[in-house]
């Protein structure tokens, strides 16, 4: 009788043991997935002094490509439009000018500005720097060759500002190790360092409202 009771107790414990083991395995898988799941690029607005010094020094050396998303779209906002429905709003033009001031603060003496030919990107580039930028079709189509296109257009010792679209920035992030990055905000900038050997490093993201805090 005692053996039978012991056997029943052991059988009763088995489901609990299996549940404990299963729970542990699932917890480990979730933690592992969290650790290895690709994250978004660093938010440069909250970077420490060493990282800020790194990316601003890279800019001063002419080693940076900055991918800027256009500002607020007219056709997706109730704010007053500048003109065509496929362009940006007046709020967007003000935001673009503020981002442009941030770049001017960094220094634009050794920088080239290119833009997607679509109205919203061309307008954003114009309000950023007070003049029209040279337009490039590849900044609107983007796709699987975007990373190589960016590297190919980078001139040594000259920074490159590319005014483009959220989908294009997403394409670029997927091709540089961030396939699950958060979508780019209006007017945000993805900074990338490309040295003279063509080696690429994603430095981080600067959102439009963070520029006033930048002090190289």
C-alpha cells in the first residue's frame, strides 16, 4: 500500500515538473530572443559625451552620410499645406528649417546635398538649406541596392546629406544590420560613417526636435 501511495505521489508531481521545465525553457527563449533581436540605431540625442564626440568628429573629417526623412506630409495631415497635396505642410517647412540650422551648426562647408525628386523631399531640402538640392531618382526608388548606392555616391572628405523617405531609410537599415528598426520620424536623420576604405558604420539617429541640444 505504501509503495502504491508513493507511486501516485510521483505521478502527481510529474505534470508540475513538466510545467516548471517548460516555463523555464520558454523564459530562456524569450530572454535570448530579447538579447539577440536586432534593435534600432542609437538615439544620438541621449548619447554620452564619447559617442557625441565620435560622430561629430567624423562629420568634421567629412566621413558622414546623413539620411534625412522629409518633414510632415500634406496629404496625411490637417495642417495647412504649402502648395501641392504631395508636398509638405507649413509646420513641416518650419521643422525642415530647424533641422537645416542643426546641420549648419555642424558645418556645411564640405557637404553635398542630394534629394529624392518627389515634391515632399524636394521641398524639405529647400527649406533646410534655403535652396534647391540636386535630385536623384535612386533616392525615391531605393530597394536592395541602396546601401551600395549610398557608398558609391560618397566622396572622400565630403559629407553627404540625402533627403529621402521613411521606406528608403528602412531599406538602408535592413541592409546594415537593423532589420527591425523603428520607423523614421518626420525630419529625423540617420547618421552613417563611411571611411576612405568604404567601411560603413551606423552611428545613430537624431530626431528633428533634438537638434537644439547638439553642441559639437
